C-alpha cells in the first residue's frame, strides 16, 4: 500500500476543491466566462478530478488485494 495516499474520498474532495478553485478562477477571468459558466467549469473539472482519484484508488485496492491473495495461497 502507498503510504501517502489518503483513503477517504471526502478528505480528498476538500483538497481537490482547494486545488481546482484557483485554476477555474484564472480560466474564467482570462476567457471572460459568465458566472454560471465558471460554476459549471468548476463542477466539471472537480468531477473529472474526483473520478480520476477514485480510479487510482480502485487500482491500488486491486493491487493490494492481489498481494494479499498471493500471501494466503
């Protein structure tokens, strides 16, 4: 298991919000997006980031599961 990877999605969601917010603000200002387009962009990028994190988490769980199965047999 990787030691630095938090396993709680809610905790990671807070970190992702903090990471995504400045990026969305910069994009929205540079491209003169309306507020609702900026909000949609924020939720879209946040959803993609959370899905990516969950995919990484599933891959780690599968790898750890294969190791524990190999240790049993």
